[in-house]
């Protein structure tokens, strides 16, 4: 099964999380994928968790400091969703596409599933 990885435009350390929160408050930075999955809830939105649990994809979400160099190279601008293939990693959703799913995490997962199926 192909691996699908969402990469947040934030670091996973405590310092990274605090830095992201401060930048967001000051409107100097954003992570549209973070907005869909977590908003201001550090544990994640319940609707997001439910959508991920219902998905048949091998789906993982990681911070940029946890990503492989190959994943980051494929992703380009973060946040992004990348998928493994025989040729390496390829981007299936770009940073500019997440905002339309902010209020509907289930729709984001459904679109990710559709795009992953198109790239098999």
C-alpha cells in the first residue's frame, strides 16, 4: 500500500509549536493544514480524528522537522501532502489547496483519497 504523508508547515518541538502559535497570533505565518486538522486545539479536532480513522489510506501527518529530505523536496512549499511511488515521493496536494477544506476535515480526507487513487 502506498504511503500518504501530510507535512505541516511547523516544527514538532515544543519551541516550534510555541513559535508557530506566536507567529499565527501576530499574523506572520500560517499552516493551512494545521488549521484544518487542529485549529487552536493542540490535540486535534474531533472531526479530523474521525475522518482519518475512517480512511482506508496509509495516512500519516508529520511536522516539517520530522519529514525525510525526499519528502520535503517533493512537497515544495509547505504544507503539502505527498505520496510514495516506485519513483520516490510526489506531491498530491499543495499548500494553496488546503484553505477550502478548513471547515470540513472529512472533505479533505475524501479529496486526498481521490487524488491518491488517481496516482496509483
